[in-house]
């Protein structure tokens, strides 16, 4: 009786012509019941990636991560989930290619909580023209960020969900342009701040992360990635730019051209009525003998600062904040934020990883907290959508490593061979 009362209250204010609703177990005729045979196809929403949870009259639960997918058009969606089941659970929800949407939501046995978050879905075609797509890299083919479905991953300690509501919405979009330190890293144990940022934003603004590994500010244009963003961006939206790690490489993007392209990005965003926000690249793990971070990015952070000042553009100085953050961690402590693992620490990882550029989930989480702090410091209007469930963040006082213990996404089948370090 309590279960049906919960569901009745949950769906009472929903317009079924606009929202799609799914419930575990027996329900009334106005919603779709999720059962063990609810397997995803292009025509049928359901459990995906060869995962099916245990289905009861109260919930869909498992002792392993499980995925739910639904084919949807390109756009933004408000996802509302009722979490909880017969047993105690702590559920983390990742969306699409490992975007952190809900972090460690605890529920007691036979109890539930309702949470909402917003997700952006995209396809490679620009303005619906199949002959004019984004030039995807091989690693992006089949990636959950670029397919024609919305995918939710329920993970954690006995992850449990009772109901899922998915509704199309129109709201402010925060577009991200950048490289592998920003991208939605889809393979454990890599992570980047762009995929963590949604966790720090409440419904009302959605993150559309178009960053990709190996990109420079110039290649982002050549591969039609900027064209894709500009085909979608609307007045009131934001374009966050973070380039520098690859631009500084030999024969990539000289500083003068870098400055020129930054100005062009700013002008194109403003011409669309959007707000450009420049984000200086975070430091690498390069310490001197005194435990201070040394500059490994040449003049690119200063060039971005100069352009932001000259163009009166908002600036988030992640370069400066990351220096404070990493120095607070110390040379050895910072290895816990970067990709430093012995061989066989993860499935299919046969060689040790020692990478002072890329981040694991802890490092990416801390950098996302810095970006959220930067949004507040820049007094951007989207500050009102920052999450209120976390204490104020100070880069000089990083979160303890153990406090950011996010569950690992199963490594997809396409990575069955030895894992390779992604391009910057």
C-alpha cells in the first residue's frame, strides 16, 4: 500500500504527453513497468550493457552496477529518480559517459528519496545534417556521449531505484570546450573535471561537455566541434573554454595565434547571445625541491588572462587554484589525484601508470570544486544553481582522499585489450 501511495504522489503532477515514466514492479496502466525482460533496444527502453538488476515489487536493485537506456532526440532532459529498495543502499548515479549526476545517496531499508538532475544528449550531426557531422576520433565511436540514447548508470553499495521519470526541458546550458583534462573520460580510472561538474549544479542549468582528448583551440574548430556548439548555443547560455595543454606542444598553436583564436571564440559566443568564460589550464604535477609547483604551460595561462582582461570576459583562474591545491597536497600527496597506479590495479591494465597530467576521480572532483568556486568568484548568474549540500571549498584545504570514494564504472567491452593512456 505504501509503495502505491509513493508512486501515486510521484506521478500526480506529471504530463504524460511530455514525460516518460518507468517503475519497478507492478504499477498502474499510465506508466511502464520495468521487469527482468526490460532490455534496451532502439525501440524499447530498458536495462543496457548486459546488466539486469533484481526486480521486486518495490525496486530494481543489484550488488553490481546496472545501466538503463532510452532512445531520445538530441536535447536536454530532467531526470527524476526515486531511489531505495528493500535493503539499505547507497546509490551513485552516473549519466551518459560517466558524468557524475548524483553522489552517494543513502537510503534505509524499505525507504526512499527522490532526486532530480539534468542531462544533455547529443549526436554528431550538425543542425540535423548527416553530411555535416563532428569529426569524431576512433575512441569516440560508440561512446555513450555521441549515441542516440540517454544512459543512466546506477552504482554504489547495493544500488537501488524504484522509479525513473525523464522529461524534455529547455534551460540554460553550460557548454564546455577543451581537452582530456575536461572531457568525459569514459574508462576507469581516468577522469576529468568536466564530467564531475554536473554534481555541483542543481536542476536549472545543464552541462554539455564537448571537450575531447588531444584537442587544441585550433583543432576544435577544424574538427567541427565549435561549429556543433554554435549550432546549439542559445542566448543566455555559457561557453567555458579551457585550452593550453596541447596548444603549447611543438608546431601546435603559437601564442599569437592562440590569443587570436581566443578572441574569435569570445566574439562568436557573444554573437549568439551567450557568455564566454575563459578557464586557465590547471598545472601538471611538476614540483621543485621546495615543494612548489613549477610552470609547465609556458605563457598560455598568462595569454588567456590577458585576453580575458582585454575582452572584459569572465575568467576562472584554474591554473592559480590548482597551484594552491597541489601544493597543499604536497608532491607525494598529489600522486593520489593524478594517474599513478601499479600494474594490474585495474582490469586489463598490465603496465604501471605514472602520469602527471591526467587525473583520477579524486583529482577531477577537486578540480571541479575549484571550477564551481570560480563560478561563484566570477559572480556568474548561474551561481544560484550551485549545489548547497557541500561546505565551502578552499583549494588550500583539499578534501581528504578517502572522502571522495566514488564507485568505479565497469570497463566497457571495447577496452578488453590493454588500456592506453588517453591523449591530452
